C-alpha cells in the first residue's frame, strides 16, 4: 500500500511528537544521570535519601560511589546488564508502590556487594586477615561470614528508611521542569 505525501507527513509528525515526548519524559525522569557513576543520581528517587545521606557522612563517601559497591566490576557488559536490570526492578517497585520501608539487598546484590568489598579491600582480606577467600554464597551456608556480619554499619549506619532518617539532608536535584512550564501549572 502506497502512502500519499500527506499521510507520510502526518506519520512523520506523529512519530516526531512521540519520539520527542518520549525523550522529554526520559529527561524529566533524569534517565541520563543513570548513565554516570554519580551518587547524586541515586537520590532521583526520594526513597534513597536516607541511604544517600548515611553514605555521604561515612568514610566510604571519600573513595567510593554507589556503583563502586552495588554493581559488578568484572566487565563492561556485566556491569551495565546488572545496573539495567536492577534499575528496572526499582522503577517497577516505585510505579507499583511496592517499595519496602526498609530496603534490603537481595542475594544477587549481596553477592555483588561482598565481591566489591573484597575487591576494594583485597590486600587486607588476602594478606592480613584472610577473610577474602570466601564469597557470599559460602557465608550463606555457614562456611564463613559476610563482610557486613562484622561491619554492620558500613557505610549506611545500619537499617534505614524514610521514617528512621526523616531529617536526612541530601542534595536533592533541581527540578528538570523548565521555569515557563512550572509557571503554567501555578
């Protein structure tokens, strides 16, 4: 079936509006910030404020970003696949209002976090105390301890939630909505 010139123009216009609207929607969601390793991207969601605040006031904030601990570092593909799948889970939980009051790492995340503890503290774990010879799954079956079994408050200071740190001061990002559009809403 051959489209007329007018139908082609209308199709192109609709496709442009849909693509432009989609890109604007991603901009308003700050999707571009997730392509970086900047910790401030984590507070795009208010539920992460207590975790960001406790990390920001810990010794880890001087040397480690959220991604240094929470995503795999074995290779580029594994890092971005894990980050993408984790992000989709977070968005789904947020959109369905099923996020828990206290966020806890799932087994896959726990494995990544412990691998990263061992990676960053390799000399300590392999030469001095020799705890780096186990992994998270071994700790789950009683063949040793996970890093946080002894270091409970690192770096987030124990259990956190929006209600346990209500006055957490975090540098929330500025609104991406243009000023002229905000004025229209008033």
